[in-house]
C-alpha cells in the first residue's frame, strides 16, 4: 500500500458524523496532498462570494503533506485551508510542528470539517479512531491551557494538538490556530474553528509511513540533509536562531515603522539578536531533526519585568511586528508574542490594526471617547499588551471594532480613517512594499490576499547573488537586483510554483532555497519530482510537477475571482505610491505603470487574461479543471 492512499476523515459537526473516505485517484494525482488537496476540497464544498467564512456552510481542511511522517528534513508543515475570514476568498495557513506527522502516522491524510456543532467540542483521533468529545470545560482557556487540559484528560501527554484561544472563540477575524506551539496565523483559521464550535483537534499516531522506493527516498533525504547542513546562511540560523533577522531587515531598509510612515527603527538593537539571546533557554527541534534548527525557546527569569514569560517559534516575527509599533524592549516583545499565541491572535494582523489605530489617534481622528479610555501612542508597551487581551475578549466597543480587522474597522469608523488602513482585499499588509520588487510583487499577487510565504521572492538581497549566478539559477540576472522591476513577474511565478509543490509535500520553506537561494542549484524541482516518484511510485518529472503547481495556483485564483476580487484589488493603498520620506530606502515608491506591466506578464505566464487575471478557458482545459471552467462560466466571468 502506498502511503498516499490514506483516507481522509470527513467530520460533519452539525450531525456529529465521522466517516473515513478514500481520496479519488484523479484528485490525488492532480493535487498530490497538503495545500493542493485542501484547495480542491475547498473549491468543491463552498460557494466563494456567497458562503460566509464564519457560517456552518464554510468548510475547513487540515492536511498533512506527502512527505509528512517520514524522516525527510523539513517535512513538518501542516496546511489549514478554508475561506479567508478577512477577504472572503481563498485562505490558507500552514505551520511547522508535529501535527501533520502524527496525523499521517495515525493513518489519515487529512481532515475535512463541515457544519457547526451545537455545543463546544474537540476532535480526538487516536491511531486513526476518531471521536468528538465535549469541550465545554475548555471554553475561555488559552491555546496553551486547552492543550494541557486535553492531554491530561486523554492521558496522552505527547498528543499533538491544534487549539484555538479566546480570540477564536470570540470570532476575532484574525484568530490563529496553535499547532504544538507553531502557529497557523494568517487568514483567521482560528475564527473558522470558533465559528464551528470546534475548540481543538488532538492526534496520536505511531504507525509507520511506507514509501514505494525506500532506497531512493533515503538517498535523496540524506543528500538534502547534507546540503542543508552545509549551507552557510542556513547554518547561521542554526547558530543564532532567527533572532538576527530583524536587524537584517532594518539594514536592508525593509523595517517600516509608524504604519509605513517611515522606515528604519533607530532603536532596533533593543529588540535585536544581542537583546534576545540572553533569554534563549534551549533549542526546540522539529520532528524530522531538520539541520536548520531555527527554533528557540526564550524565557524571562522571575524577578525581571514580565518574568516567567516563555515563548518559542520565535523567528523574527514578534520583534519585527513590535518594531512597527516602535517598541524597543525585548521583554515587551516576548510578552506580546506569548499573549498573542495564548489568546490566539495573529500578531501580524494585530500589529497592523494597532498601527492604524495609533496613527488615527495621533491625527485626532480617534479620541479617548472612542478607545474606551485608552491613550494610543507609539512604543507604549503596557497599552499594547492590554489591547491584545481586550481584542481577544472583544472587551468594549473599541476592541470589538479592532477585532474585525483594519479594513472593516476603518470602514465602520469612517472619518477619513480608511486612507490609513494598510490592507488589501480586506487583509492587513505586513510587509514594506516599496523596496524589494521581487518580494513585493509576490505579496501583491498572493492568493491569500497578502502575505509573503506563497510567492514572494527573497533572493535579491543575498550578498552572494551575482548577476551571473542569478541568471544561471533563476533564468534572469534581474533576480540579483532588488530595486528593479525587470524580470520580477517571472521570478514570482517560479517562486509560486515552488511554494505550491513544497506545500503539497509538507516541506518547510525555511529548509529550502526560499531561505537560502543558492541551494536551488542542487535542491530544486527536479529533486521534488524524484521524491514524489520515490514515495508514490508514479513516474513524474519536473514538467509534471509544474503542471500540478499551475493547477493549484489557478484553482486558488478561480476561488478569488468567484469571491469578487479584481485586478484593481491587487494594487496596494496609495501610501505605497508615495516616496519613503527617510532612511536607507528614502525616496523609493511603487510605480503603477510598472506594476501593471508585471500583473500582465504574471497573468500571461499563468495563462490568465492579462487585463483581468481571470483564468482563460483553454488554460482551464489544459490543466484538466472543467469544474473551474463551469463555475466561472456560471458566474458570468468567462
Ligand atoms: S527550518 Fe526550522 S521550522 Fe523549518 S523544519 Fe527546519 S527547524 Fe523546523
């Protein structure tokens, strides 16, 4: 039996029924696993544009990757796919951790969740046997406490869990899911779980994963492990964790502050590597013993401000997010991250919401009458920590407003505040868009609305990326020039294809060329084709995988078109077309005409209409997506 023939669990929360269902062979061959399968099931079960993401009619999918449960280095990602609570279109959020591995080892490829339970419940999957259990006693607990309570009552101390916090229960639109202390943060997946009265999923699995050709698989795994372990930039992550990245972003002119009004944080040292390293307690390894070893647990000792705070999954994210708000104290950063993760709030969206609120407060658009008594100022740590608690609990009208996300909040408030809402398609922007055009263009075209994990190209700032190397590895010397628009649509399409396949295989992008660009010379799409063949026995080549990637990306585009998204929605707010007033990136701005050219080229490469971005009928046919063609036709888009 091939491991990819595991069934999926189909859980209807309204009726309480749980069925094991085989995955249709055509579907498995077309979408592989992970994000790909999640996309297909989402497309088949919702009506984008009509289905409210927080209604029982929305569906939610947890998918392991094709390599999950094996020892392949970096095969740790767990994909959650559903309608995006912020945009109404396509939503996806993946995380590292052991959940995907445990799920697969329990004999399930994924979980399909539909309906809404009449009472709070959690799902327990024990070596493939699944049951819904009462979750009433878990209500009001943090993500951490829910996990502890579930493990204790199941007497399963090593069970892997996905839990939501109070934010998910209270339908905060950017609520996250805590997957073994790694986080599926974006797109409001925690709110989707909350809307279904599903407080957690716990899994125990100890089966072995069989692959078609173990010798070939082991040989590729070992080669990739050696490559990862000898790459200098990945070894820096192993040595320092990701705590250095905030200062690196600042050096590249990418660290924006004050709601994108400025770049460069002159007090970045207070939250940088030297500040955080003294709180590093230990390495937190990933299940496949990935040599990148990027994850650290940090703890503040008792006796210091916020003593007892302990957080992992640090990466650069929390410091980067708090820098936007001008916080220069690492202990406040760690506490904010702990609160966000415990209450179940995505720190990216929260940071953008608070940036909007503070700018509006400073401009007199919002006053203390609106904020339930809070004064909003840059760098005010205690106020920011209090805001996390209030938003998670929707405590007071202002917290309730912010819990809706910056697009809805600014629309509801009015008073001209909309121009300070840094959002696209309803989702909070969290990246400087005026500097690195390859990164920017991938963010603007992301099928989730905005974000930097599906298509943003990160190679241009690599110091060892000469134009010659760029041409050899990425097909264009422009890959080495971050500030130029040239060639960036091609680069983004290439990155999107890699992202789609990595998400099908469940491979962490920190353990790939996405974090260490030069790796692509020896660890690339050809490697992935060999891996898929070794695991499944299917004879697939690079071209086959590119076709699968295009199918996935085009299906996501179809969901967004059906949800009403247009080309105009792909342009960011006006602020990004104004020159940055200061710092290393001073004077840089986006250019509409240049972006328009890139959008056209990007659509052409995907086989979509260059002007509207709508997938062309011949493309849908060549990708064997008749269902998408039918849906677009029915909606009057073709
Ligand atoms: S790169 Fe980091 S997060 Fe990803 S698998 Fe390796 S150690 Fe885990």
